[in-house]
C-alpha cells in the first residue's frame, strides 16, 4: 500500500473544541464577567478543554495554538503552543495534559504559567495523524482573555485573604472619601469591572500603550503603570479621560461636570463608542476609573483618600508659601498647594524589581499633576508604601507620594518691600486620616500608618529628611466654627488664642474667607476682617469672631460647596507668626430614594428579585433662595440598570426636585443565591451640584 493511501486511511478531523466556560470560569473566579464575545480566565490555573474528533485517537499528535494580535511569532512572545505529551522546554511552549478520553472525545488541561502575558488570545486545536506531517486545525468559537490571578500562590498579585479578594477584586461597588479631614463625606462609586465594555477598554489600553510588549504584560508593575498613564490623556497617548479644574461652569459645557459621575460604566461606554477622550474628570473620578480597570485585569485595587494632601511642585518635600504686607498670598512665589483631599489608588503586587520587602500595597495615581521623572509622562507609581513610609527615593515616584502625605509647610511673611522671612513651619498638617473602605462594610478604614510613622517622632522626621523647625510660640491658636453649616446657613468663624506665659500678649489677627475648589487653589473672596486678641495672664484665652452670612457666599459657591478660612496671626511682643488655612464644607441636601415604594435609609439593604421591574423615585428639597435650573438626574447601578440621564424640571426655592424611573435587576452567573449592588442617583443643576442618594441592593435569584 502506498504512503499516500495509508495516510488517507488514517485521516482525522476535529468536530468541535469546547472550552467549557461554565466550569472554567467558576474555577477561575471569572463567572461574574458579562462577556458575550470571549471567555475570561486567569493565569496560573488550568483551563479545561474538551475536543471531539472524527475517530478515537491512536498515536496522533494533538496541540493547542494560542496567539495574540497580528503578525504573531514565538520570538516576540505573541504566540504559544501546547502539545500533548511534550514537556515544555522553551518560553513559547505550554503544558497540555490529558485528563480523560471517552471514545473520540478527549478532555485536556491547558496549564497557563503564573507569568503568562495578560491579554486576549485566539485559540485553535490541531491534530496531526500518526506518520503525517500535515494536520487539521479548528478554531475555538470564541477568543479567551487571560488575567492576573490573585488566588494563585505563584502569581505576583496573589492576595492571601479571601475577604480581601472579595473586596478588592470582586466587589462591583464602593465608596470614596472626600470633603475635609474634620468633616468628611463619601462619593459612592459603581466600578462595573465585569461589564463587557470594561474588558474591551482594558484590552484596548494594553494594545495601545507603546511599551506593552509580552514581557511587560507578564508584570503587574509595568501593566499598572501603563494603565495609570492611559487613564488620563495629558500625554497625547489616546487615553480615556480629560482632567479639568476650572472655576468657570461654562468650561464644562462640552462634556460632563466631574461631580455628575457616579461610576465607571458611563465613562467607559462613551470612550469605547467614540474612541475619543471623555470630558471631564477630577481626582476621585480618575481614582474610581483606575480601580475599575485594574480590578478588571485581576490586580487587587482600592481607591484611597489623603486629606490635607500636599502638591509639591519642586520636589523638596516642603510647601513654601509667601504672604505680603497686606496678608495676601503671593501667588507667583507660592507654587505649591494643599488639596482638601486627593484620591489615588493602591494596587497589591510583589516588587521583585526593588526587593520583596517592598511588596504589598503600591500607590498609583492617574490624576495628571506633575511629569514623572521616570517616564516623562503624567503618572505616579506604583510607589511602594514601604518605601514611602521610610522616605526612600525609589521607582516609581516615591518622593512625590512622601510629600503628599508628610511635607512640611513653611510660611514666609513680608517684613518690608520684597523681603520675606520664615514666620512658621507646620510639620503636622499634611497627610491626615488617609482613608479607604473597610473590607466587607462601608465603614472608613484609616491607613495613615501605612504611609508614615507617628507625627513628630524621630522615625517620622528622619524619613522626611528635613530639619526640625524652631521652637513653638508661647501663644497657641485654634480655628473653629459655631456649627457645621449647610448650604444657606449663617455661621461664625472663631479664632481662639491661649497664652502659656505670665507676660501680656497681643495677637494681631487677619481672617479671610474664600470660596474655593477642593484643590485649595485661589478662589473668590467672601469676607475679610482684621482684629486683635488681648491676653493678660498665663493660661488666659481670648477669641475673635467673624460672622459669615449666606448672602456673603451663595453667589460664588463652586461645585463642591467648599469655603477656605485663612487666618494669619502675629504676636506683637515676640514677632512670632501663625498661619492656618482651614476648610469649611457646606453640607448639601440629601437625596431620598424610594425603591418599590419603600424609603431607603443610609446603609439599609433592599432585597430585589432578578428579572423583575421595580419603580424608583428620587427627590430632595431645594435649599437655596433661588430656583434650580437645568436640572438633570444621572443614574448608575451595576446589574440594576444601564447608565441613565433624565432631565428634571426647574425647581423653585423650597420646592421638591424629583425623578421617577424603573430598574430591572439581573443576577450574576456566579453560583450563589444572591448578588450585591448599589443604586446611585445624582442630581446636577446650574446652581447646585453633586446632590446624591444611594440604595444598597441585594439581588436574589
């Protein structure tokens, strides 16, 4: 018999290739992903594949081919092969094992190593009959997406705690702290990391970034830095979101005011449909969006808020402010600033590039602030918190983070024309109550100790690397408010001085109230007064009060309803100075939600059944002495509704602004009886922004 006839008699074809998505995705903790275009798996875990042939195998060679992108090659690390019975001995070879064989169907286990490059791959099975050189291929009906694996001991993002994996990888909603360190509020955020659009955008960013070759895709350090850079668009790199901090409302007219966003889904959907950068975001929006993309790729991540956050423009770990003879800040000399709060992200990973002692949480920041010296782009991190706490200059951008949480503030006062002297150094104001969400609850978790040693300790001063300031004044001062004011309230600013010596002390006080943004930049003057406090005995105290009326500030409030109170004080007898800028947050009204006719209180859970429709009503009372115009309600909720934008009616003073809509919960494919989500409703108007209400929802099957 001829060779060709013998081969034809031995022919075999592939009837089907089944990746068994239900089993694999449950085992890989990826069954929450709502993807119709591809299957989602994690590296460092076996993928079970069932291949049906036209006849039982008998000495035939079976292999799987995986390739990513175009013009793939083994050399570039974009193509891999796994052959049954052949042990891998080359970087492009993968392990393929036979689990069982029944008739003409074989069940295989494809082992993806712990350093496999993340991304989307086409998969094809091939069989070559025994004695033949030519085989038959059959493509899988869907591509596969390979992610990092926090469940795998060998993976660089392994996170040991199951509760933390549930929170920092699988939780689809969360909260981001904001406001002032002594008067916080929260931005609720829907991460929506399992939406198909989230996966599509994450893959697109990896493909678009100039440095994301196969070696880079193995490494969460390089991937997280690239993704962080791509979330903003300051580098002309095709990123997702423009940042804008403008006092002029009209500047946001060609996009969305940052206070209107309450989740990532709407931003990602707009970006994916247009392939153009979305307008606009600020730090908490960048933080929420970056958390979404990192969790989507399998990197544990959490948004973190630093109150009294320093922006050190010249890299000296100190903020230098200059005040003229009229007690006004000299803007052209005062290049540094303090934000009421700033949001960045922490990502969990090993750092073999620095040494494993620097592994764990890493600070990364997509908000465009300063150009990184490590890449000449607007990005921070990943900066090891271990390096930040000990003040070490390491990859990436640890110096900038050290200053954000621990810089000294040095205030210089003008004593004569163009002559400034150091009046006071504040070593304790910067970096207060660094905050994130507690695992498993909506309580605040204080992580300040991860960033710096106890304020004033020898370890803290040594880590910062700055000289100890001169001794304290014998007069101590404090700033307080007569109450926590809501928008429309009158209140008093109270400056209190206390003397610790027997001599008479006279304190000259200047108080300036301004309407500002949360970044602490210059704003609109609301009120300015000067006076003095006389102290006549040791332990004696006195105060100076400035009355602030709603008519002073309502005409010039900015988007987050923040005032800044700046107090400059000089002790006449000693010449000692004192400077303080204190934030004052004017509380906005709460937005009340009725879900299926029931009012939902804070932190109260509502149980809804998947597949049913439920009516929702949201409302609040206008607190202003003027109508609300251009009213719009924005709605987000993972597995509850697609992002909605519903126009509202103009609302007179003291009247109720309201909206009604319906939600239809859908359950996740994960094999559990319930799924949690959060419904977020935000109201925006020309006069009042960021009025929010939330409902925590348990979706039952």
